[in-house]
C-alpha cells in the first residue's frame, strides 16, 4: 500500500481516494506543482493534507478564511494531525507556541492568512523551518476581475521566487476558463499540472422563479417541500436578513440570522447551532458560508439576485454535499436588475471595475432568462459545455414558453463578424445593437457603421429584446466579453449559429402586474 493511501486510511478513516484525488496527491508528493479545480464538496482539502503528511516538513496552507482556521485546526488535531495556524486573531503568546512547534518540525500543517505571508516576520520564520509544500486555498481570490478578489493574494507569486523548490498546489471551486488562466499566470503556475474535476452537482435541482411576493413564495417552498430541513436563505441586505429570519420564526420555521453587522459572538453562536442542530434555517448575507462543511443542507434559497454566476454557484453548492436530492431556488425580478445596476453605477469603483461588475451581472441574468437547461448553461460558463439537458432543473422539468431567436442571433453575430473581420474593430454590445436598430448615433456616424450591410436590419425587435439576444449568446458561449472595455467577440462556437446548425430559443417575458412599471430597466 502506498504511504498516501495508508495516511488516508489510518488518519482520515476513508477507504479510498475520490475522483482525481489520488492522482493529485501522487503528483504533489513527487514534488510537482498543481492547479486544482473541483466543485465545493469535491474533497480539495485531502489533496494537500495527505501530501503534507507524507512529505517531510510542514505544509503551509494559505487561506483567507481566518474565522475558520481554529475550527479546521481543531478538526485536524482530533484525528491526530499536528496542525497550527498563524493569524491576526492570536495574541503574542499563542503565536510563539505555534512558531516554536513549526521550527521544531512538530507541525504537519500550518495555516496562515495571506496578509501574514506578506510580512517579513513570517517569511523569515518560514526560512528557518522546513516546508513540505504550499497550498493556496480559494485560489480564485488572486483573479483581479473575478468575483472575490483579495489584493493580498497578488503577493503570493513570491512563494515561487523565494522557495523555488517547494511544490505548490492551488485550489479553487470556482473559475471560468479565463479566471483559471489568470490564476495560473499570477501564481506562476503555468507549468503546473492542471486537474479539473466535473463541476456538475447532479443532485441539486436548480430553479429560478419570478419574484412577486418573496416572503410568501419562500414560505410556500419550505412548507411544501422542505419541512423540517436544514437550509440557507440568502438575502442582499442585513435588514432583509433580520426581517426574513423573524418572518420564518413567526411562521413556525426555526431560523437564525447571520450578517456582518451582528457581533462576533452572535455570529459564532448562530453558525455553531446551524452546524450542529437539525432543521435550522440560516437566513444570511453572503458573509455566511465560505468553508462551512455541513453535509445535509437540503436547500439554498436566494431572495435576491446574486451578483455573479460564480457567487451563485458557490452559494448553491453548499446544498447537498451528502449527495442526496437538494434544491437551489432563486426568486428573481426586474427590481433586482435595477437595484444591481444602480449599485454598480453608484459604486466607488472606476470604469473598468463597473464594466467588470456589469459583465458578471449579465451572465447571471442570462441564466435567469434561459429557456434551456440551467445546468447546461452553468457548466458551459465554467468551461464544461454539455450537449444534454439534465432533466433536473426547472426548465427541463417544465419548459417555459419561448420564441425562436435564431435569426436575430445570426444578425447579431454577423454584425460582430463585420466589425471584426471587415473593419478589425471590437465594440461593446451596445454598438452592435445600435447598428442593428439602424440608429445614427455619433459613434455610428464616426466609424461609418451606417455603411455596413447589417445597418438597420434588426429594426423589427426592441432594444430590450436585442439585449436579451446578447445575454443569451453570452450565456451559451457563442459570444465572449473581452478585456477591461467589455468588448464582445466571436468564439469558436459562434459558427454553429451562423451556419444554422443551432437554434437559439428566447424566454418570453411575462410581465407580472407588480413589475411591469419597471420594465425599462432590464
Ligand atoms: P471541498 O474543500 O472541496 O469543498 P472538502 O475537502 O471539505 O471539500 O471535502 C468535502 C467532504 O468530503 C468532507 O466531509 C470530506 O471529509 C469528504 N471527503 C473528501 N474526500 C473523501 C474521500 N476520499 N472519501 C470519503 N470522504 C471524503
Ligand atoms: Zn436541466
């Protein structure tokens, strides 16, 4: 038996590795660098914990989850792994103990916060001990245009420069192909072996409903399908969290609030209760959940639109880690779009930031508007196109009413082709739409786009419908958004639509009485 399997059996009590775990572990034990993409619950931790046990020295784990380090270390110590952590929550005495253990070679694993690694003190400490590997957890935090950027992660490129002989393994549960490339580049892992597991979570049923009376819709869902189950309800604002936690409690569903405005003690108590007790509902902002490992979360409900598909998938991924049927439910209305756009517009971020935030939102909207399999859309966004409908999402189970948008989609792609091939130009989606609508804007005149053969050929549709076409194409990977200016460009798959090999179906918008007045904001 290999020493890796032996450690797996002996220390963690598991009979065998799952999926690619075994290959990853062998690769790192042999001293190789690795970039690991695995969905939440896929078992990333063992990928560095086992090599850290097998290789001589201490495995240094970089993690942004400071609040969870104590828990993680406690859990490891319970099974006999010699683990410790260094972060800003400790006092000097506590630090000294951990540092001494590290220097004496008495630690298998040392968790450090990224900001700590940037300090000369910690770097000198690491120089004086023996490091078996670096594990960079939540590696997507290094991606500047990702949804969860942390500036401290940028400094991690120095790991390779300062300790070139120490193998590094970066791990994340959320990365589009572009983000994956950015991670590899920024962490100097382009030479590393990449391991990509399937991102599919087949036991989670994805459902997106029109929002009209969110509180009542939520109550209905919980009563009819999830009575007595544990689950998470995500809300955008702290006020909404408080309101809905109270609303559920009043209606006989045990619920607790969680948001960054609560004091640390209350947050800790609520989190512990959620983890340990059965049938509790956590009503929370997205401050809750990273690193939470509760296997039997039966549903994740969103009362507000998430800002990105990455965030949405990460949050819904907390459901059903035990593999049993679970629900991901989202209520989405046009007010959500308005609100998010306003938040982006009024943010302090610069133009590039706002554009990036806008693109993330667009992808999320495309999913909401999709008439085809939600799962296939999500997986395609994460670089895993799938041809088959899943049979376990709302659009598969109850196909929505739709219209054939193939010809408009071809017109739009033709416009992009004209700009790209004939003129060597790339623009944002708005310019193509203006051209199709036949609008003689300043920008259209200046670039003489009114002379293109596609000018005005799309006047039969409304601007909002054209936006829907763009979103649909983006969501399906038939169009890409590029760079800090958010220009749209063809993809290898665009040809499928241009050649008429593929139909594009658009979800018919059914204006509900409550939202019809705000339609202009789509
Ligand atoms: P991730 O970090 O990818 O979200 P974790 O490392 O927390 O996932 O693992 C998810 C769960 O799966 C944990 O409860 C872990 O103990 C369990 N697990 C991981 N690998 C195995 C395995 N080879 N056999 C059995 N259980 C495993
Ligand atoms: Zn489906």
